[in-house]
C-alpha cells in the first residue's frame, strides 16, 4: 500500500469507527478504495484525472457510505397519526 493510501486508510477507518461501521472482512475492498483515492488525488494535482477514475471512486464511496446519497437515514420512530387519506373516495355515513 502506498504511503498516501495508508494516510487515507487511517482517516477513513477513524470515520467508520465514529459511525459504528464495520470494517473487518472488507479490508481488501477498503485498500482498493484508498489506493484509488490516492491515485485520483495525484491525477488531480497533475491535471490529468479522467472520468473513469472519478466514476470508480464514486462507486467505492457509495459502497462505504461516504456519499450523502448513500447515507442510511433511519425511519422516523413512534406511532403515526394514521393515514390522513384512508377515507378518500368513501361516502360519509348519513346515520
């Protein structure tokens, strides 16, 4: 693993720990993700990044929940007020 990828690894593992996200068992995938991010950073600095690298990085980021769109949002808790539209289309009782 390159030195740049090791630094990225340390940052990501710390972030995952804070989230309570499991890393064990996914070390190979995380290594590829970190190496790709390091290579992409170098390419950006040289001005020769390409969309294939960017898209691959996006896919890895989504796999590790590192994008806003891939964040898990828990469902709201508590009992709801019921379905406000449950009686639509039904006739009101006249009795």
